[in-house]
């Protein structure tokens, strides 16, 4: 039997390759399904929660906050039928409204499942009639609340692969490369006066979605009959749902401050909110003015 003798350099390369494989297996092993967690904080969540309270809570309704893009996930190999953005944006908007100012800014009324709500109220009335005792009259159900302000809009744009690129290098069979891609999602939110049907304010926010991939490897003949090949890589993709959530939360935050500027609603303590308004408009790079609209 023919025996192959390896030089010290070859043995060193084999040891390095073995260590890389062990490191990769150790790295991949913890990537298992984790425990469910409550809540998720975006980069603007704390700003939204820490808003000073309003003069009085605002009663609002949200019927639908739809995906108007019709965009499907992009793929270079297979046809995708999954949508690029979440179809649960209405729930994300309601959650953002409920979190605003620790729940002190908005009273949100249920309208997305209005038919279910009306059916349950109908069942209550029928049950009362059926099981009423001795002609006793029960008080009627209280009327549903109505809201003076309707929040509408949706996800209006999803641009994929707006910016992409990469860089790599290889020397004597060893090297690596990196690639990246940037997508963007745009959200539009507007406040509508229910009494007059006029649009009180509207705001658009945009959030980037970054994807990156890093790969490296070694490709070398350790002797004329043996080839050593090592590859490793990792990819990171920002979740589109979290990007949509952050864009919605920023839209709610901006819509409140725009409404304060236009005197549609006010802070309970205007002096406390003055610094927040100043920093918001400085970041937006828009001149501050106080000529506002009348409350609808």
C-alpha cells in the first residue's frame, strides 16, 4: 500500500481546516428555534412611548391599513408567491397607537372586525329575549362609540435592490468576498376628519432594509493528488416586517407632532413638548411655523 507523507506546511493547513470546521459547527449549533418573546422595540419605539400626554385622549378608528404595493418576494431562481411585506399592517398600526405615550394619546375603536362585533351584540340581544324571566326588562346594550378622526393609508411602496454591491479578494487560493443589497419600504398615514371629510394631515415615512452576506474559503492542492477546500459563510437579512413596524411607528410619531404644529391637538403641558417639537423639525430640516388649521 502506498503511503502519502505530508509536509509540516500541509499538516498545518489541515489543522487550520479542522479548526475552521469545528468553529463553524459550534457557530451553527446554537442557531435553533428560540423561546417566544413578548414585544419588540424598534429604533423609534422609546420616542413613541415617552411622548408627553395630550390635553385629552383622541378617539380614532382604523378600518384597514393595506399593502398597496402588490409586490412579491424577489428571487433569481424560483417564482415567489409570498408577498414582500406583511399583510398585518393594520394590527401593527393599532399596536403603535396603543403604545403612544404609554397609552395616553389614543382611544382606538375596533373597526377591522366590526361585523364580528355586531354579530356578538346581536347574539346578546337574542339571548336576552329568549331567557328573560317574568317579563323583566333588561337595560339595552350601550351604544357603540364613534370617533371624530379616521386614520387611513397603507404601505405605498416597496423598492427592491435599489443599491447592491460587493467586494472580494483571493490570494493563492485563499480569500473571501462580501455582498450587500438595500431595499426600501414606504408608509403613508393620514388623519381624516369624520365630520367634514377633510384630510387634517398626512405623512410619509421610509425605512431601508439591508441584506448582507460574507463568505470565505480556501482552495489549495496539499500535494499533487490531494485537494484541500474549505468554505464558510454567513448572511444577515433585516426582517421586512420589523422595517414596516418601525416605519409605522415613526409615521404615528410624526403625525402627532405635525398635528401639534397645526393646532389639531395639543400637549397637556406645551412647554414640555416644545423641545420634542424643536428636535423633530430640526431633524426633518423644515422651518417651524405656527399658522395652523382649525380642528375638524
